[in-house]
């Protein structure tokens, strides 16, 4: 099962680079040519949610855009930001989930919190698109919260360009304008996290979530109006989100037989990686498929390559021997391993339209 799409997130920055006139890139999305681009990613602002709440975000909802664009699988921030930043599929860049196995240690690694013993340039060795654009002679920068500057995820997805740290949305506007207007050509990437945070905490159906969406819509309208007429503003997202009722939260720790032959559980509630004993993947997949039925799609690693793209040898060991993609408003929890997830309201990571559809909107 896959969501029908014309394009996916890894095509966005290469298309921007081509629209800027940088050699070696193709504008597969058909973006308008411009000498300067600002690319804003709003974490958690799925296209389905934005369409449902068009009245709350009138500016964004008025913008023309590219239809039928999706995130990669899993539809989660670490994977999507690295796909966006590198122009590569997860099977190549290797950020295959919120958490995944580090083959060198056999332990679970959190792609957002990172592990100080892991070198991001080894974990993700490919050049970023931002780096390639800058090396082609176009001034290119990232504007983001100061505490992200040297994070593992930033180094995997946005390295190779000047990083301008900020502490607020109003400071972001000032810095973006200062940086993009400093040269006749340029590219600035920037990021907004508040919507995703409130979605996880309160739910994407909450009034608090709607209030944050309205604020972001105002911020982006202000940015668009402040930018020079030669500068295009592209707004996108890394994934959507949905709320999960308590009755559909399956705690695998209540079913010990599901742990048989499983040496490590990773991923997140909507998309689980299961790492099995050698030779046990087929039996584990069958056991999980029988238990979960039509509430999830269970695949072995070989069957899941359609989702991740062809797996590079160094990436293969990070992907579960079995992967479990939740459907509907169902998810697989572990009160023992991921207690914090039990407290959350909004989720993402799987292959449904609500999670995978992302907007690509252009203001010029």
C-alpha cells in the first residue's frame, strides 16, 4: 500500500536549486524561476490538515502549489528533513526513523536526541543540497533555533552552509530578510517547530493546535509581504499528523508472544522497526500480521524496500528485519520501552494520506 503521488519530499530542494539556475539540478516540481528563494518547513503541517482548516490559515490556503507531494517513509521528522536536505531517499541517506538500531552497537539510537559517540558525517556521508548550491556559487544559509546548530540531525541534513541561530519567530523574520537580501542571488532554509510540538502534546484536533496554525499563517504572510519581489517563498512540511483514541493504543507488552525472537524494538508508535534473531523474520512477521490483522501492514525488510528505496549496505542494518505500519487510528505502543509515547495525543510516521501528504506552496 502506498499513497498515490506525483512527487516526494526529496525532490523539493533540487527543484529549488534548478529554479535558481544552478547547473546539475532538475526542476521536477515545475517551480517558478527566481534569483532568490526562501524555503520554510513547518513541522507537522500536513496537506490534509491544512486543507481541513483552510479558514484558520487563509494566507497559506490562498497560495498556489504543487499537487500530490508526499513525505518519505516513515513520515517522521528525522527522515523527512534528511530527505529534504540531501535530495535522497531514506534507503540511501540512512535516517530510517525516529529511532532505529545502530548496527555497530546493537542498541537503539534516537535520531533527534542523537548519540554523542556517533559521527553524523559517517552516519550520513552524502553532501547536502544546500552545500552543493553554495559550492556552485550561490549564497546559501540555514536559519534555525540556536540549539539546533550542532545537532546530529542538523549536521546530517543541513550541513555545509552558514548557520544563523535564532530564538524567536520575530527574530527569524529579521535574520531571514537580512541574509536573503545580502546578495542578488541566494537560498535560505528555515524551520518552524511549534505546530508539531503542540500536536503531539494536545492533538491536531485541539483548539491549541488551531491557534498555533493561525499564528504561523500570520507569520508567513508577514514574511511574504516583507520579502523583495524577486524572492520566492516556498512553504512545505515534513509530515502530517492524526490523533489516536485511547482504545486503539495497542500495548505490545501485554502480548509476550510478540516479543519472541525479537531482540530490539524501535521506530515509533505508528511505524515500528522489529529486529529479530537470525532467520526469524518471516515467522515474526507472520505472528504480528495474525495478531494485528487489518489494523496494520506488516512487512519483512525485503518487502519494505519499496518504502525506503533500495538500501545501501551501510543502511540495511538500521532497518527492521520486520516493519509494522499502522493504519487508521491505530498504533503499536510499548509501555516498557517508550513510556513517553503513552502520554502523547498526536502521532505520525506511517503511510496514510493524513501523515504523508505535504503541501508545497509558493508565494512570489
